[in-house]
């Protein structure tokens, strides 16, 4: 279970550039929840992810994961049990290291067997990497000695997804992880995501700009504005919702209409 209790974060406090990024944000996810998140630029989506991942410490509030208070746990420690993918396929992998070496670093970082990322992986573990890569159906299991920098954006994002889940995390954060890919590749990575999350029963938060996708994926939809969650739907309420309903709920919760052109365009075109 993930619990965010009254999180607040202000950047550049006391200056002309002061920005309230999180405003008394509270959120609870049950084990196995897959929640999609929609919001305009500056709504606080990525800031919330950074707070959860430990990229900075919040000014106020508490972050609890599986009953443990991780509010002031360093980011490198949280990375052992929180997986994360970014919009940019170039993030999350080391381009000059091989596919096998990238997987080894991710595995050793998250494994409870050891805490030294410079330890040697066993032959059995290398076989595990090969088996996991084969599930991607991209032929990467036969290129394990190749530098990651030679892969396409879609291949790198699929590899990053595998790295984030090779040891099942307590929480997976997906920050528009298919947005920079071409439609066909994005669909393939998204299908892989759904498969892995479902099979591993991973608790997951996914930011998306696609409103239809936000209603179709997972079991819960959240909308953010002004650094807080302004609407949440799940169960039967969510099943019967349309995109227009979601837009209306956003307006009711935030006090203003959604004005993100990218989101509205994707809604009109169904992309």
C-alpha cells in the first residue's frame, strides 16, 4: 500500500519564482492498484513522482510504502523497491554498457541477496536475464553483449521496463513512458507494461496525456491540478465514465476547465 499524507513542496520559496508544486496532497493506493493520472502541465504529476522516488524531500507530510515511513529515506535506497520509467527513452540506461551489464546493475541494486552493485552475477542469473529479454520478442536475448546505445528508442524503453521489474518492485512509476515513441512501438511497450504489471500484481502509477487511455487502463483514474488530486474514480463509477464526464469532473474539482492542448488534442483525435 502507498500512502501520501498531506504532502507539500514549495520551490524557490521567498523569491519571485516561488512555486507551490505540491499543495496538501493526499493519496492512498491499495496493493495491486494500477492508477492512471491526467493533468495539465504544472499540475504536480512529475513532482509527486519525484517526491515518492526521493529526488527531493517534501516540506511537509509523510510518504508510507507497505507500512514503512520512507519520507526521509534517500533516493538510492528507495530505488531498490521503487521502479521508474521516464518519457525520454535515453534515461534509465547506461548507453556505453551492454544490455547484460545494465540488467545486472538493476538486478543487483534491487536484489535482497546483496547490496553491492559491483558484485558478479551468477550464470543462473544471466540465464534469468536471457529469459526475461526473450519475453520482449525483440531479439534482445541474442544481443546481450551489445551496448545499449545501439538500441532504438522503443528497445531501450522496453529494456528499461524490464530493468525496473526484473526484481518485482513494491511500486512502479510510469511518467508518460510511451509518449516519445512512434504509435506502433508505443503500443507494443504499453502491452508489455500491462502484461508485466498484471502478472506480477505490481502497484503502479502511470501518467498519461491520453484521456481515453486513462479510463481504459488499470482500475483507477486520478486527475491532478494545482499540486493535488482533484478527482479520483474507480469501480462502477469509472466503468461508466466517458471522456466528457472526466473533463466535467476535472472542472468541478479544480474550478477551471482543462486547458492542456496536448491532452485535448489527443482526446479529439483518439490518440
